[in-house]
C-alpha cells in the first residue's frame, strides 16, 4: 500500500481508487490483474478490452462474494524493452510514431524513457483530429499525459488513470525496491538453482507434443540486470555471473550481496514476471490475450515447485465496434454479422450473386453435364473400355469451360453493380483495417471521436468477461 500511495502521490484519485488501495491491507481482499506494455496513447483497442474485462470481473466477484473485496489491477510493463512494439498508434489509417533518440542509443527499460520528441507526435495528432469537443478532449488527454510528464511510466499511469479511475482501477509499477525486496528469495533461486529453466522446459515440451506451439523458450537464467540505462541478460559461466555484452562480473558471493542490497536492479523477463506478480499480489485471476495465456501454461510446474499459488487464467474480451451508421449500412447491404468475417472477394461474390437479377450459379448446368457424361461412361464400358480416358478428359474440359463462363459472368455483374461492390468493400475495410481485426489495429481515439465520453461506459456495460465469445458491439453517442 505504501508503494501505491507513493506512486499515486501526484495524481488526483477519487474515492474508488483510494478505497481499493486501502482495501489491499485487508486479508479478505483479492486482486484481478491484467498486464500490458506502455503502448503510446494505449496502442490498439484491445488495451481497453483487457482493462474493462478486469474491472468487470472484479465487480462481478464483489456481487457474488460481498464479504470480500476484489481490486482490479493494471500491471504496467515498465521494465519491458520492446520499444518498436509500443512507439506508435494508428488513427484513420495513419501511423503516428514516436522516434526516441534515447532508445536508439541504448537498451534501457521503456518505462524510464524520457518523453522528449512527443511534442512532434502531438502536433501531427492534433492536426489529424480537427475540431470539436471530442477532438479537444483527446488533445488535452495526450498533452497532459505525454507533454506534462517526464517519463513514459508516469505518462502511461496518468493516461490509464484518467480513462478508468472512476471504476477503481489500481495501476501498479512493480519496478520498485520495496516490492522487489519481497521477491529476493525467488531471485536467488533463479540465479543459483535456475528454477524456471528446470521446471518449464519439460512442460513446454509436453505442450509441444500435444500440438500447442511453444510461446516462450526459457533461458538458463531469466533475469535482466537493469541499472543506469542498461538492461541486459544475466548469464553464468564457470561459476561466475556476467551481464551479457558488458564487463560487469560477480562471483557467487558477490552476486548474493548484490541481490540482497540492490534487488531493484534485477528485472524478471517474460518467464519470471508472472511469478513476481503472484508473489507480491493477493491475486485470484490473470486476464490476458491468447498468446499471453499460452505462455502462462508453461509456468504451472514452476509455481508448484516454488509453492506459489497459480492464478485462474481468463481470456480477455474481444470485440468489433460498429457505429449506428455502419450498422445501418450493413443492414441495407443485407450483410449478416457473420458474413463480415469472410474474405473480401468471398463476401463480394456472395452478395453479387444474391442481388444480381440473373442467375450466376451454373450448378444446374454442371449437374446436367455430369449426368450426360455418366451415360457416356456406361456406353464406353459396354463397348470399348479404352474409351473411358477420353470421356473423362472431355468431361473435365467442359466443366472447366462452365466454370470459366460463370466467372466471366460474375465479373461482368460486378462491373454492372460496381456501386454496391464499392460500398461492400468500403464498409468491410472500415471495420477491418489492413484486413485485420479492428481491436489489433485501431486506437481508441478513433472511437472516442465518434462516441466521446460514453465510449468506456458503453464498453463496461456491454462486455461480460465470463461470456467467452467474440462480440460485435453497435454503439451510439450518448
């Protein structure tokens, strides 16, 4: 709690967040957690879905078990180093990218990056947004987050807090000395016993044998050394420890002392971060995407060996958002929700066949042709069996000819119905940018321009974390 109070010292947090931080002192309190990278301006939409799932599950558990408290946690991946994965977001089909000279120069954790250079992103972003209340809200949010905070950790905390504080979301930066002091026994087991490598390698092999792709291959030591802008792997050679690509070296005795005195300098990689999370939080459930949960499955034996409770794992909500106008267009084009997910050429062909005033389906002609050739086969077998090959070749040729004629007729109808074809393609391209799921491409700002402050309340209202199915949400301005 002390750590969270320090991290929230410069934020105006309401009663919901304060009550949840206070509740963490109670032994009857549990957390529901999701983790995510520090994507610029939240990155793709599914960032929101992960947090909404977390908030809604905590709320549902509170209703079911009123004597307990359930706190939604957003674990910020401040120690991550994959800058190229987080330094951009998409709006209206355009990519807004932050080029940090500081990151180019070193391999530091992204949370420590200073926010210089984001004023350029802000200027381009503002120009794209244009005017109006929703646009001004977004400009103010970006400016306050990134131009008024000195590093990416503080900027991301501010942004997520502004979006979700009324729902009691508690945002945690675990890159902290006091928290890592609690993790010292596990750091030592990792360094001196290589516990994660020993316990996850076999599990990963079992999963692979069952047909599941291995998401993460463990290293012998799954820790980075993080200090003074350096973030590099720790390796062991001939009984001594080294920081990869540097001259830094410790004996075993020196390493024990280093861990004891400076635990904050030891940064868990993807294999150990879940363990760190579960050691310091009273966590009941972790909510993540499919890829995340897949690598969590590799960790069960490690948790058992270390006698740390393994959390319930829950797949985050997934959704496609359409506006009322897009929903109306879809209905006028007679496209079902499931048809939206067809490949575009398949969708267009299906619709052209349906709305065309002539029959483009040659199935009847093909069936008739096959029957005629069956008579030829019967005749050949009765007279000259060597004739069968010639009959078969002719059948294939004529069926291909009918296919060719059908395709030519379909193309002609597409040209005739080019307005409908264009509207079908345009609608699908709007809902599936870059031929991909909207939630993996589109930034929330695009939706905020349309729905304003009602966006997140509508997501909270419509996404059920236990529904476990993809949803298409038709949202409207409120």
